[in-house]
C-alpha cells in the first residue's frame, strides 16, 4: 500500500519535452549545408519573429 510520501512522488508531473517541429526527423536526411540553412532560418525566426508574433496572434491580425 503506497504511503502519502510515495503517492506525492508518483503524482509529480514529468517535465515537458523541448518542442520539436520536425516530427519525422527529416533534418537528419539533409546535407551539412542544408542543415546550416535550417539552423540559420530557425535562429532568424527565434530572434526576429518570435518576439512579435504573439501580439499579432492575440490581435487576430
């Protein structure tokens, strides 16, 4: 029979995995040059687009 201490340990949520939009791991099929382009686009999206995209989403624009 589990005690209250063991029940609380079991009830702790697992950490959420890092979001990954590459569901089919297609990046693994790319050449190193193509992977560099993917990394460059991802960096641009995270630094330039992500800071403002939520405002447009919430404004339904």
